């Protein structure tokens, strides 16, 4: 008899069995995607209050031979679980750094920074710092133009480890942005201790701007706090001119969202 309860249940439950098979198939095709170069990095502009692009966020896509363009929400969670996020995140870093080097040749783009998302599992790798430093050295990208986006939730998993790695990378002039700010539960003490350069106001606060006075109050509070801590502040998910106006009226002067451009392949930027 099977001692392993989980396997037994899965074996006798057709729905769950199908789930497992689907996951295995997805995992396999994700490995192939990495090997065969099916990942794409899309770029979404980040714009200042005068409409100038200051940088981009790189967002991964999977160009699946049959299914077409697959959004990250459909494969990042499994990549996290299986550990494939580590080579995938490495690919993203490499692609971003290569792009920075190309832009270094273009006068009007040489100051643009690229922000990339770092997953928890990726940050927890003991050689994470060495990996980032190696990609920078090998590509020759300017470290101060690379911005790593971390979430509060991720940082709270192991604050000491995160702080130590961030501090090490900060010595190379790599910068950090706290993504989805306001949705996690980070205490203000962490904000003080983390070597951040930017807070990114979560889309959920931007959504309600203009309709909900509390959303405005939250934005104003985040901006004031960021200013006092010497941090930049950017708002994500800006879709309307009204939202942008409310943000700028409350001191947030960098924006990212469909109002300025969706994530697109590099040729379309
Ligand atoms: P995120 O880091 O919060 O990225 C912002 C998401 O909001 C992106 O979705 C972007 O396309 C979308 N977005 C941007 N502007 C607007 C807007 O005005 N309105 C609306 N409704 N949405 C907007 P996307 O590209 O599907 O990425 C989803 C999430 O997947 C990201 O959320 C990030 O957590 C994760 N992700 C994307 N690329 C990577 C990656 O290279 N590595 C890791 N670890 N995670 C990634
Ligand atoms: Ca992000
Ligand atoms: Ca975000
Ligand atoms: Ca968000």
C-alpha cells in the first residue's frame, strides 16, 4: 500500500491527476522555453511630469510556439515553485543589461534605467550578488542604470539576508525599488534600514485616485515619507490623465502605466 498520502489522493482523483499532468507538461515546456530562447523581455516606459522617459520596466513574456504570447502570471508561479525562476531571472538580468549596453550608444537613451523584477527564490540564492555582479561585468552595463524591484512580502521573508545582499549590491551602485508599495506589511523600521532608492506606489492606490479621498491621503503620505527618507517615488498603473494630475498635485512626479504606454517589444518602444 502507498504510504505517501499525497500521491495516493492524486492517483485516485482524476481532477487532481489532471492538474499534476498539466503542471508537469507546463514545467517541461517552460524548461524548453528557457533552452530554446522563447522568453522575451517587454519594456514599459517610466515617464516624468514633463513627459520625458526616464527609464523602463522590463517585463517577461513567453513566446510560446502554439499558445502565442503568455503573460507572466501564467508561468511565474510555477517557475517559482520549481526553481526555474532562478535561470529565468538570470536570463532577464542578462537581457536587461545587454539592452543597457545598446542604449549607451544612443545619446537620447543613454540615461534610461531598466528596472527588473526579482523573485524571492532568486534573491535567496546564496550566489545572487555574485550572479548580478557577473552579468554587469560581462556585459559592461552601467550598474547605476540597473534597478532591481523587490516587494515588501519578499523582503519580509528574510530581512537580514535581503538587507545584506542589497547592501553588497549597493556598493556596486545597483539601485533598488520597493514594488507594490503599500500592499505589504513592512514596518517603517525596515524602510529606514533598507538601502532603497525608490518606492513604487501600488496600482490599487492609483486606481481610486479622484474617487476616494483616502486613496489621495495615502498617496500624499507615501510621497511625504519618501521625500523625508530621500527616496524617489513612482506610481504604477496610471491609466488616466486625472490620475496623473492627482499624483502630480500630491508630489509624485514619475509615472508608469497604460496612459504613457503598455509593455512592448523593444522595436516598438
Ligand atoms: P508588476 O511588477 O507589478 O508589474 C506591473 C504589471 O502591471 C505588469 O503586468 C504590467 O503590464 C501591468 N500594468 C502596467 N501598467 C498598467 C496599467 O496602466 N493598467 C493595468 N491594468 N496594468 C498595468 P505583467 O507584465 O502581466 O506582469 C505581472 C507581474 O508578473 C509583475 O507585476 C511581476 O510581479 C511579474 N513579473 C513580470 N516580469 C517578471 C520577471 O521578469 N521576473 C519576475 N520574478 N516577475 C516578473
Ligand atoms: Ca514590478
Ligand atoms: Ca508593481
Ligand atoms: Ca502592483
